């Protein structure tokens, strides 16, 4: 019984991992500017709720702040690379361990 219940969870986790990995790859390969700051989109929505005083269904106006899609306020072009001082050689080594390409300048 436990294996039957666990299997769908593992399948779902695999899908989530796949979606995250695909999104990372898409972000890395993107040519679009990087968003530094963004703003929300305020809008008025109506939510259906139950009035606890009498049990009736009511429409309640809500000030809603939508975050997707966001509006970019400040963007920057993607960097081609970074210059790391020689005194930070330990940082460069850690970046290499993490899989980043590090070129040493003469």
C-alpha cells in the first residue's frame, strides 16, 4: 500500500524537477536582459466568500497585487563575463568546481 501511495508523489517530484531544470536552462541560454527590479500590477478583483454571520455567499471586492507577469522597472544586459582579482583565486577555483568556465588572464 505504501509503495502505491509513494509512486505518484515521486512521479510528481520528477516532473517538478524537470520543469525547474528546463527553466534554468532557458534562463541560462536566454539573450534577454536581466530584470533587476520590477513592479506589481494592482487590480481590483472580486472573491466569492461565505459570510460567517449568516452563511450566505457574498462577493467581496479585494485590492489584488498581481506579480505575473511583472513589469520591469530596471534591466541590464547580460554580462559576457566577470573580472575576478588574482587575490580571489579561491573564488575562481570554487566557480570552476561548480562548472563555470574560468579563463585566466596574463
